[in-house]
C-alpha cells in the first residue's frame, strides 16, 4: 500500500544525481548514527532478556552450545591465518572475477533528471517492507517511472519536502537542496537527501539524541515518544519544521541544530495534521482526534483559537487563494470550510459551508494551488472526487474509481493545474490529467488551459506494469462503487485503517 505521496516542483532536483560515496567523512557520520541506534537496540534487548529470563533458565543441559559445536570463537582467527594477502583494489585481486563493465556515460544519462521533469515521492509498504520510491514524471510524454528508492525503518505515515541543508556545521554553507522528511510509526523523523542514489543513511534524525539518558515513554519537551502523524516545513523561515504526533504534541524543530525548540500541548489526543499558514510565517494550524482544530502563533503557544468539530480530524488544508480560510476533512465523511477571522475569545465560529463529500472517512484532501475553488477528496470508499467550491457553494464536478483500493493520499502537481496524483491501499499510483475530463473543463473553463490538449481523451498515467481498465473520461456522473475485493485484500485495508487511527 502507498500511505503518503509528495510532489516535487520542476527544477528542484539535481539534473545529475550523485552516487553514494562512503568516504571517511561519511563513514564517521554513519558510525555515529549507527552507534546511537545501537544504544536504543541494547535497551530493547535488555528489556526482552528480562522478560525471557524464566524460559532461559529452563534450557535443557542436553542442548549443545553452537559456539562449541562449530568452533565459532576461533573462526575469525582461522580466516585471518588463511587469508593474509591484501590487495589495493579489485583489479589486483585474483579472487574477484566480476569486473565493472558498466558504461558510465550511459548510466549518467539514465539517472539524469531534466529541468522539465517533476519528481513524485511515494511511501510504500509491501510484505512488511517499507521504502520510499522516488519517481520521475515526464508530463510532455505522459510517462512516470521509478528513478531510485530508499529503504525505511518502519511503516511511513507522512512526507514533507524541504530544500534546507540540515545539521550543525552547515549553517553558513549553501542551504538549497532536495530533501524529504519522513515520519513513521517510530517516534523519530528522518531527513533524506533525494539527490543521492543508493544512499544508506539519512542526513539527520530528529528525535531522541542524548544517548546518555534512556528514552522516556512519557511526553516530554525534547522529542516525540509516539508515531509521527504529519510534518510541515516553513517556506518562509526555512530552518523550521513542524511535526505532529500520536503522543498528542506538536513540536517545532530547528534544522540547523536538529533540536526541538518548542513543544505545544494544546490537544488532548493524537494530532493527525499540521500546516503552516501560507502568508503569516509564524502562524500554524493543527487538527486532532480530540475533535478540534486549533490555530496559534508559534511564538505564543498559550494563545489558542479552537474550533470544536463533530468528528475526528483526518486532514486540514489552508486555502492558498483565500489565506484566511481553511478546509477540514473529517472521519465522518464531511468537509468543512472555515474563516479563521470568525472567532471570539479563543472560540472559533461556524463553518462557511459543510459538505458531505463521502459516505466513509475523507482520508485524502488537497486544494489546487493554481485553480481557485478546485479541491480533491479521496476516501476509504475507494473513490476520488473533484469539487468546485467557488462562492462557498460546493458542487461535485466528477467522481472516479481508479481501482486503487482505499484512497490514502492525493495531491495536485505544483506546476500543472490539472495533474493530480492519487494512491491507495493496493500499492499503485496514478497521475490523472483532469483536463481530459469534460466536466472539469466545463466547471473551470474560466481558468487558463494553455498547453492542455482536449481533442484526445487521455487515460491516467500509471507506473509501468499497472494494468489499466477502460475509462470513459467523458463521463462526469459519479461512478458506482466497484465490487468488494477479496477477503485477503480487505483484511489488509482494515489493518491500515486501524493503524492510521
């Protein structure tokens, strides 16, 4: 399944990504990271050994110790004695017969990312193995493919792109780059360099870093102690990153030091979503399972404006075209739209409109950054819907079922007004050219569609080997729900839903 996706604008990625180089500096860095992780593993091992001490005491005396049986204690010494010859490189070693015949120029061409290409990230889990797949999307050729991938330590829940170099010692260096922050079921946040192929370790880890002290299980001001639910990078103050967690807190991280500089405790349950205001650099919004949305200034954590809601919050989005307004997607299938200025004495006012978008939870929501009044919603009912919300009178434009399973994430492309990425529980992803839909063209005909071809109805672009069903892009009526999938797939979907809650 794909639990989160993230577009990266054109030109942000390096045209020629670099190959991972395990030099002395990198070796020292990853050794420190590995040592920190080892300390955590030792603590977990001690706890496990304490729980199993009774069963260990009952071990039969007849069992032969493997160290004695296979003489493993002297194995290293025997190998060293039989292999004393050291070769400066692989070419001189007669035992290495596999030579590097790869055409470097051809490999560089294969890895090249053009300035006209978008990147698209997908946090994917299959057979209990989680990874970040980095796609390249060539809009002019309607082509999308996996460029490289990154192995992840735990089930991923959220992604956020940023261009800021992280870590101490890089403050005075060139700070632009191509990075992603990843939140998982683990309480730490990993930041990875997307311009490096075959990378093995993240640039930095935000979380419990003082290994002289045991990681506390209680909520504390320095790091999260439960799953990371959402991330938000501040595009105005680029060294700041917000994170929300199942531990009920929101934390503000300074990327120059990789430390938490402020912890917010204005919610009483899991904080599902968080987002910076599009024009006010210090204002942010957060939504929680305590059925509330809060708006506050990062500098004044005690001054909170709160909106009480009828259901748990699934996601929240500011309206970039009306910066004082925001959308809230709810677990009961509704979308609500609020004006942040309609509030009194810390209590938010009534919504500008309430929309029953789906029968099941609205598990995905995005606002088109280029087309005012255009939003997309996805649901665990497996459908994706496009809405026109102009004049605060929402109307459905079209509804589609791309057979992606339950929809967990959808996002508009930041460079193209009608390219929408969609992903769900079956582990596949589509990029849908909405301009090929007659209903979308009619609803947003006032928008500029320069460069968009209408004559030929196009199918959504998908990852290779993804079998497409016949689509009638001219059908603007809601599609009927597809038959339920087999029991095994439904069980997997239910597990994802329970985990996300």
